[in-house]
C-alpha cells in the first residue's frame, strides 16, 4: 500500500506542474493539499493556478471569504496582492487598489512583527511577497507606485523580478538611465535584460522614441507565434506592431547587425505600422550611426510607402561614418538578356581589369541611378568593383538587392556567401551556403562543371570562419551600450561652464586627462605624469607660432574651414550653428586616447584648438564652440597665409 503524500509534497508537485503550464493537474494537487491542511500557502497556490488559467471568479472565490477577517492563519500579504491582480484582470480597478493597499499594509505589519524572530529561510519567504505586491501595482499601470514600492523595500528584495519591475516602471516614467542601470544589474540572469539595457540607453539619447513597455517578462516563442498568426490586413499588422513585446523584439532585431535581412524587416515594419511613433523612429534610424545601412533602407522604404518621403527627394542620412544627402529612387528590374546592357557590363569588366575602378563604377551606377535599371549582371559586376575598392558595406547593399530580385540564383548566393566571409559575418555566410546546397544539380551547374569542388571549398572556409567567430566575436549589444555610455560621458564634458573669451589654460581644465594625453601624443610630446604639468606642456606648445602653424597645416580642409568660421564670428559660435554646417560630434565617443574623434569639431577639440562648453549668450545658457582667446591672433595670421581660405557670412 502506497504512502499518503503530505500537503507539502502535493504542493511541490503542483508547483512543478504550474511551471510546465499544466494548470489542471496543478489545480488538483493544490486542492488536495488545501483539503489536507488549511494553510495560507496552499490557498494562495490554488488561487494562483486558477488565476493563470483565466478562471478569475473561481480564483477570487478561494480567497475572498477569508480576506475581510484577515486571519493570518488563513491569508497573508500574498493573498491580498493576488486578489488585487484578479480584480485588475476583471477590470475592477477600484477594488484592485483597495486590496493592493491592504497588501502593502499587511506586508509591513508582518515584517515588523517577524523582525529577528524567524530563521533566514522563513524571512526570505516573507520578503518574496514584494514581487507580487509590485506586480499588483503594475497591473494598475501605476508606474510611480511600482518604483516607490521598490525603493521603500529596497533592502527586502530577494528576486531579480523586483529589479525588472522597477526598471520597467522607470522606463515608462522616462527615467531611462535608472532603468538601464537596473537591467544591467540583472544582465547575468538572461540576455533579454542586456538588450533592454541597450534600448533604455538609446531611449535616453533620444535615438529610440518613448513608448510604454509591458511589465510581464517577454516570451520569444509567444512573440513568434503572434507574428505567424497575424493576418496580412494593414489594421491587423498595425495592431500587432503596437504590442509592447512585438515592438521590443523588433527593436532587438533592428540592433543586431548579424542578419541584414532582419534589420530591414524590423525597420520597415516598425516604421510602416508604428503610427506617429514609427515616423519618429524612421527619421531617427536614418540620422543615427547606431543603425545599419540595411535598417536605414528599410526605414526609408517604409517612410516612402507611407507617403512621408517622396521618390527623388534628397534625404539626410548617416551613412559610412558621415551625414549625406541621399536620393531615394525606384528602379525597374530587367531580368531577361539584354544585348546593349550586356555590352555595358563587358565594358565595365574590362575597365576593372585595367585597374580603372572609378570609371567602371561610374558606368554601372549611371545605369542604376540615372537610367533606373536593375540588370543583375551589372549589379554583380558593380559589387565586384566595390569589393576591389574595399567598400564592402556598399557591395553588401548591392548583393542584398540582387538576392531580392533573384533569391534562388546560385551565382548570386555564391557571391553573397563569399562577400559575407570577407566581411567576417560567418552566420550570414552559412545561410547563403545552406541555401545553395538546397538547389538542384541543374541550377548549380550555373557555377560551372566543378561546382561540387567550389561548394566543398566554400564549406571549409565557412566552417573556419564560424570557429573564429565563436572565439572572438563580441556581442552587438555590448557595442551599443559602450557607444551610448561614451557619448553620454562626452556630453557631460560639453555641459561644463565655459567663457566665450576663455584662455587656453582655463579651457584645458575642462578636458579629461586622457584627452590631454592624446593631444600631447598627437603633437609628438611625451605626456608628463601630473595633470597640471600636462596642461602646461600643451599651453607652451600651442602658444608657439611655429608649432601652431605645423598643427594647422596638418588639419583637413573642413577643420580649417571650421576655424575660419569661428574666427569670422569673433572666435565663438553657438554649437547648433556649428553642427548644422560642419556636422555633429555624434559617434566620436569619449576615450580619444584609444580612438581619436573623426568629426571636424571633435578633431579640433582633441587638439585643444577649440573648446566646447556652456556659456551665457544674450541672457540664455547655451552650448558653444570657442577658440581660446590667446590662440585667435595666431590662428588668424596662420590661416591668412594658407592657400584658399574659406569665406563665411556672419549670419548664424
């Protein structure tokens, strides 16, 4: 005869079934435990499984008769918080708030009474109630209360869920830096928290527009099922991409550069179906260095499809490390053999083999951009020319267009695979190779009679690239987080007070010490050990006309033009006027001793020729770019003797 199970054993089995989603079996086990022992834990377990199964009335019936009496032998703070969640799910917000208030009160009374009297495991069980109480506040969408409860009981929290709930509350309140910090502290629990951290930091920068995030933990399988089951009707798609979790996972796809097709897909759908939020995101994608070129193409296509952008309009876009005006055009695909076009391809190939790459590219781009014809052999030859110039990103865009036109063409897939290998993207190369292997023999013979040898060699190369990537490739989200943190640190320096007539010695004090070291090294000087001495070295070096002339001579024309621009305005200008004409410092980072800035303003600041900070102009506190007052006479004289000085009007 088998031994009768104890209530604790029944509850343990029930919890395992609950975790698996087997609600019916869990319900029976919890009911048996409660029948055997009338204890709050068994009652809460039974009500919980009914709540998750969607049987709200039955769940409430298990708890309600005992809540009014408040008998601690029947109910506890968890019971009140669970009742609050049930009322919220039923749309009974007032009742939910009453039960939540009681849950908070009961928890604080219990903590006070139990202090110093319980064993560590018993005390931990009580502290775990904070999770469901915060969840009850989250169900009411009371973001301030969720965060207030987190802070009130900060020393009580024993679960990572408390930090996640607090982070979501901060995100929804627009406190993105605090949200990022909370998610960073639980990044070891699951990758999703590192992704959330990166998204919060981008929201802090204004790169991602504000949106409301759901409190429940995202489930990738649930999101994938939602995407699969959604209808094709625009209203259904719009509703889908308004869902917090779909939006979140689409943003993660958008930021992971390993799969360009996913970048394009995510950007297009978020922008096209995202309403006003999607429109803001679309323009942010175009103007931020964070997003891939494929994401920018998806965003541009969506903005055109919505009628916000028009074909042929010049669109500001951050591409290949700089802001450009890009013209959007729609081209006709020519998929049949065309003798004239084929002759053009032969001419381009001959030019490439003769080393005349620029002429070959001009010939092929003229066909695509001006004549608006997409001829696959011409695109393939254009990609080849770009690869010879080491312009792999531009070649990648061409190959992606080819794959859209001829997705199952063996020549396209083969060349795409080779290009991915050259760019160090083993995962994408593997996808192309797998697609090649699925083609039949007749199709593969387009590669030549030795196609089997070619595929075998490609397999070896892809396998080697995969092993190298496993050992060395860092996570993309770490790159995003590092990028945003460096931008934030540099902006903190930009916020420091600065006079419009600042002398060099005072301006140097605003610069971080590693910037001083980087400037000294760029001038061929060995940095002194003490900061004060570093500042003295730079002041003495730049105050010497001969030294300063050599520094100016080594500058790019754009950097010299910026100096001329500032000198024409008395040595200073509002920062927004400077960035409109010469580009912002976005992407210049902070650790200039490791990676020097690339923008004209960043270069000049890193050489201590220009300082950036906050000054009062016309009664308003604003950011300015300032040439140190004691360098202005020398710079005017030096630039006056340089060839072809730029001329500027004095309007800003």
